[in-house]
C-alpha cells in the first residue's frame, strides 16, 4: 500500500498528524506531490520530514523558494520570500541538505508497472497548471490533458480532492464514499492538501492506494497552534492562518 500526500505548505502540525495517521495504518511507502513550503510557519521542519519519504515532486512554491515567484498574489509572494529567508538563515550540513533536496526535486514521476504518473499540477504542465472541478466543462482542456495520461494520474496543486474521469465527470470524496476503484477508464485523482485544505473542511487530506482501490482520508490536527505561529510572524498575512479554520 502507498500513501500520497501533497501541498504541505510549511504546516508542521498538519504534516505530523498525517504522517502519524499513515504510520498507524502500517503504510511504509509515502509519496509527496509537491509544495512542501509556502504559506506556513515551519518550512525547515517540514522539509526535514519530507526528505525521509520515498519520493517527492517539485511544486510551484518549492520552485519559487529556489528562484523568484511568478504569478503569485501579494500574500503568497511575501510568504515565499519569508520562507526563503528562513532557509537562508539556516546553518550547518542540514541547512545545505535542505537546499540540495529542493534543488534536486523532479517535476514528474512515472510508475511504469502501474501505468501511473504523479505530478504536482497536471500531466500537461506538471508544475503550474490547475485542474479544478469546474474544468469538466472545458472539454478542450480536459481532452488535451487526458491525451497525455496513459492510464492514471495523481496530482495536487488545487488543494481540492476528488476524481476526474475521461468522460468529463468530477466526484468529490463524499460522492464516492471516500473510496474509488481504478479500472480501465483513464482518471485523474487529486489527493487534496495536507497543510492548506480548500474544500470547506479544515482537516488534512491524503489518499492511499492499495492495488486498484484508492481511499481518501481526512485527518484532524491542531490548526489553532499553526494559526498562532502565523499570527506571530509579521511577514505572513493573518489570512493564511484564518483560512485554516474553514478549510478554504
């Protein structure tokens, strides 16, 4: 069995809760689909935990920490510059290891045996393209993306978990009773977000894959503790903490 997490965004409390939940299920293989940093108050600590996983992809916020943010709103831009300053203030071998880790992240991973690709954004643009539930009404966009998928694609980026079918349907976890069985049709599955949920549920989201069965999981965590940390950092907008209470 494999666990898939994404969009940690420097939220240590959420990441610790999710990793503990995964461990309680006896799962040892964990993939991260990117955005380890950005928005949250604990970038270094989150990188340290993610470095121990089996695979991690580059997210757009991870790239922005390495270079300059492009297309970010003002709050996200300030957060990423603060994140970079935190990483730059680090000293010693572990600090260097964090930079090396971010710099070596790949944009796409393929499991040939399972005919599955893993990306942060989409199969067409692994780093930056959003695929939202409403995109099922954009037939041209969806057909072009699905044409690049051999069978299955797992992704993050939007922070909204669910299943996209090639027949232009979207199913939220609730609509499939938090479980979906993979079959012959092509599908894209968004695993949701660990550190910044945006589907009106403040709990962290991740998925597990056991053969053909994909399960969506929700994990509560102490978001008030994370919010207090964000409030205490002037470079991070209070809104980045407030939104955690509502999962938006």
